[in-house]
C-alpha cells in the first residue's frame, strides 16, 4: 500500500518499510498481506532429457532461509560483522590495480622509488583517471544517507557504508551500502549506473543483494551530479576473504564439498537473473558474501540485459569467458565464470589469469582433479571454449553439480546419498549377477556386453516432446512390432526417433539403428542421448571399446549422473581394464545402493584380484529390502568356498541363514560340501589332526561326514529332477560319493 507519510510517493514493501522514504509502516496502517513468498522463484529454463532448455516461470517460496549446503552438508556459520569495523581506515587503490578505464593501460604507477599519482591523466590516451573516494565520513547523500567511510572498491566504483537516517530516527540503525564510480568522468561507467537504476531495484531474490534506491550527489570537486546505488549491507565474508583466511592458516584451499555447496547456492540466483533476461557478467569469489547462514551475490554493477549489445561489458581476467570479447556476454559466459570460480576456490590455481586464463592445468598435475574425475569433468564442461558445449542453463549445471557433491560426500564417509534422476530411469534389471544365481536361473558369472546392453537405465522421455503422448500409448513388447509402429508414427519427433533406435537395437537391426543415430547427430550434435544409444548398440554388437568411447562422452556431458558412470564402468570392464572399472563401480555404489549392478561389478573385480574381504564387504552392503539381497548373499557364500577352514565355516553360516527353497538349498549344499571335501582331501592332514566336533551344514568336518552330507544332498536334488536321465545321474552321483560302509 501507499506510504502514509505526507508527500511521499513510495509504497510499503513486504518487509514493512517504505521503498522511498525508508520509514516503517505505522501499526495503524493496514498491513501488507503476508504471502508465502516475498520473492519470485528463479524463472530458469526447464532442462529436457536432451539437456536442452525450454522457458518456464513461476512463483514459489523465496524468503530468506538458513541451512546452506543443499541439505547435504552443513557449512560453517559466518557471524555478521560489525559495520563500523568494516570501514577502511586508509582507502586506497593498490598501484597494481590502477588501469585506465579507456585504453586499459597501467596508470598511477610509482617510478624511481616515488609512489604513483592517484589522480591525473593517462600517458597513453590522455584520459583522466582518479582513484580517490569522492565521499568521506560525515557526508550526507540525498539528505538521507550518512556516510561512515569506504568499504572497498571494485571494477565500477567505490563502495561506501552509510546509515539510513530516516530509519535511525524512529526505529533503529539501518545500514546500507552506496556504490559510486571510481572515475566520475567515465561515460561508460556512468551509463552502466544509469542502466542499473532502471531495473535492478526490481530484483528480489534471497541470494541477491537488495537494491533499495538510486540517488545522486554532487561531486565535491566538479559539482557534477554523481549517481549512487543504495543497497542492503551484507555483513559477512566474501568467498575470496574466506579463501585468503584459509591460506593464512596453511590450508591453501577450501574443502571441495564446501566449494560445491557454495556453487549449489549461487546457481539458482544466477538462474533467477537469466530467467529475467539479465546477465551477471562478473561473477567471482569476491562478489559472493557468506553471512551467518545465507549466501548473497553482491555488486550488481556489471549486470546487463541479454539483448544489450551497446553498453560496456565488464569482467575480470581469469574469470571472463574468451568468447565475450568476440560475441559478447551470454548465459553460457556466466556459466563459465562459475566454473572458473569453483576451480580457484578448490585447488591452487597458479596462473589462472595468465597461463591458464581460458583452460585448466593438466589433470595429472592437480591431485584433486586426478582424484575427483566427476568434478574435473564438471569444470571441463562449464569452461569449454565452445559456448554451445557448456551447460546451457544454471539449473542444468546445478543438477549435475549436486550429483557431483553427493558423490564427493559419499566417497568420504561411505553413506549413500541417492537422488531421483531427471535424466535416467532406474536400472531395467541388474546385470553381472551370475555369481549369485542358483539353479535354472543361473547365468554366466562373467560380464557379457549383450547382457549389459539390455539392462542399463534409459534416458527419460522429454514430456515436452511432441511425440511423448504417442509413445505413452505404445504397449507392445515385441521389438519387431514396435519398429513397425514407430516407422509410421502419427507425429515425428526426436523422442519418437530415439524410441525407434532402441527398438531396432532390441530387434537386432544394428545397421538401421546406426543410420538413424547418424541422422539425429546432424539434427542436434550436442544431444547426449545419441551417444548413449550408440553405446548401447555397440554393447549389443559386442564392441565394448566403441561403447566405452560413447559412454565416456555421456559422462563428460552429465558428470553428476551415476547411470553414466555405471555404463562407462561396464564397458570398460568388458574391455579388460578392471582397475579403471573398479573406481567407477565404487563411486556409483557409494552414492546409490539402487544400482545393484555396481555392487556385483565391484565384488567381481575384487574377487578376481584376490580381495575376498573387500568382496564380502560390498556384497553385505546390498540392503535387506533389495530383491537382490539373497542373490548377493549367495555370491558371498561362493566367494568364501576356498582357502581355509575359517572361510568355509563362515560361508556355511551364511548359507544356513539364507531362506531358500529346498531345491536351491540342496544345490548350494552340494557346492559347499564339495568345496569342504576338496579342502580336507587337499590338505592331507592326518586323521588325528582333523578338526574335532566342527560341522559344516550339520555334517562333521571330516571326509566321512562330508561324503554322507553330499550323498544326502544329491538324493534331495534327484527328487526335484524333471528329466528321468538327470534323476538317474544324480542318484549315481550320490552312490559314488557315499563312503564305504558294512551295510
């Protein structure tokens, strides 16, 4: 509602203060209806299954909240700073940061032991420069804001701390920040400030500093009116300051999990701006403040409209994307600045603004990148030289960043942190579980590429695709019939074409599937789903090497997706590179216990390497609620059927605890007793040295006792044999293994 103060044209905001005079609404005034939301939700683009984006908008809860860390990690609380202690006692611009705003040549530099001038003219182009604050302690701007002093300076201006005298009179001190210009004679900077006045006051997001006002104050030297932005004071620490503090303590960098958590908080704020056709342009650790349990983007001086191709572009070397100089800023260039900032915060990035101004160091040279492959791929995509290969929206990057964060945290403490994927279905079925299968259901224990092809997750159908409705009506499970229906669909679309590819692969027509994929690549060379189905087709054809290349490309596009790592691990294992496959299986299994294939892959590789304890450990992690719990325990039993008495007895204990039908119990009993008998006869222990009183599945751990047990198990199996010849063979085996007796 309108402000009740006489002559004031302002209105009361949701916080109860007038947006013009700053006074609090009187109790007698009708309160502004308190909504569940005081800020608009980022109108970010919706990410489709292809990774492309489509516009969306809406409103939801946007009030300030505590608890940084995306619900995955508790970040340390940063106490608010007393505003009075934040003021610079001797505000100066260091000589190394003095550049002409027109030609960008160094100015104000010292010579022959004498300090450089803080005001003067550029020797290169003659443009005037000044690095002296225009406001001092006690100055009052617009008859309202009393200046305490300078806080800092940035690329576009000095930043001052001030007290809002309108509020101080009747309520309490309200601290604000005034942002002016480093050089009041710079036309571009002045134009940028005027541009800010037009739309920045409308920005309302809990993670973006609030712009309260835009005022003018005459320059004390020239008398020319100078514009100042009035924004809320955020009294915490910038991420850069926090990094510097850690370096002073010897830590050098921030923990990766904290860095990713900060990124997860920042990206929605950038998405909010992008949804309003605004670009931040100059994102860097200096411009993010952590105050108590909240993160805020500050310094909106470089913000500009997406379609603005006239006003000056501001950025910071080492953070700004190389394409900005050629085609101007974009959403992709904002994404680039986030990737660069994550890199600077997470490892010692020497030469980030010179040698590696638009690249990353070799992965092998940075221990963190060598260890955290998913994080390395996240950075690599976010700062790709081709803007079209970067994440195409803040929400798309945030989704993958959170996946990487879950992986990093799970790798540290082993606790799973599964999340529903927006890109993939769950596993269609577990593959590589042969070691746990018994009887008629038993399959080969070795991993076969064709089995993997039919079991891996599938890309989610993009519900916005024109053919999504038609695909939902398909009910046939016969691949040939599906191919027939999909070849003459009522509507042609990318999703229909991809479903046809899948049907062709399942029908065994791999050549036609390859031709369709080639056509899809021409239509959209950046659709990761094409590479996914190329990988599936290669596995179906028995070419795991080609599948490895295809799934590696998908992993590069979706570094936070466990499904991508699972597919790559399986393809790598099929090529024989078990060491590389083990690392990927391990990361998948730690994050999400729903990927049973990862558990069996990890167990299979560990067992082959002789790591029996590691094998049993991962199989025991398959939860009781899983339909594959029994299968995992059977595999654990078989993994222990070697070596020594302790392992055999442990395996027998597992088998006794399993709830199996009589036939499968008998089959496993035969395996167990044969292994025990082989151990007894293989050790050649004298009879008096054989274990006394020890039993395996109720039978003494002696040759005679084990033979009686085997005889009984074979006869039990014979009762379930459906083929007469098989029944006779089992009875013969029972008679052959039975020890000699007098009766």
